[in-house]
C-alpha cells in the first residue's frame, strides 16, 4: 500500500504514516475514483470508513458502521451493535468510536484526530 500511496501521490497524515492499516481507506477512495469514476460522496465514504469524520453524510455513516458490523466481525458487543445500528445510526457510531478509542488506549496505540473529532461532534449534538 505504501508504494501505491507514493506512486499516486496520495496525501496521508502523520498518524496514517504510523498506522499503516489506515492507508487502505485513502487508497480505496483513489481507486474508486480512477477506476470506477466514483463520485465525491462515494470517495469520501470510502476514505473515512476507518477513522470516521465529523462531517460524514448519512451514506458515509452507513458505510462506516457497515464496515464495523459486517458478518465476519466477532468482537464483544458486535451483536448488540448490529441491533443498535438498525435503530439509531449516530448511537451506533458513538459506540464504535468509544470502542476504538478504548482499544487504542489499551494497546498504547495512536488515535486518529478524525475519530476524536467525530466523537466530540456526536456528543455535542446530544448536550
């Protein structure tokens, strides 16, 4: 992935340079545009399906949640999350974000600023 990122001159941030697992999102958005002529809405949904983004539209939110609840996911809480996703998309996203942040802290991992901003924006809507 790093080769393609460099080859196609795709901008990545400092966190993505250190968390290489995040690169597939931006690379996927690039491929969707170049190979399939995907529109901006689809590109953004792909680009943010790993970190989230406070400005996600409903389509991007659905893609974000779908990635975290797909049938091969087996982590603790995923069954409840699948039910939650059918009832309240933003609550499901907040659950996911909290899970991701807690897991990152436990593993002494980096937390992407998009994830933190997404969480804060969701909480600001509630209060």
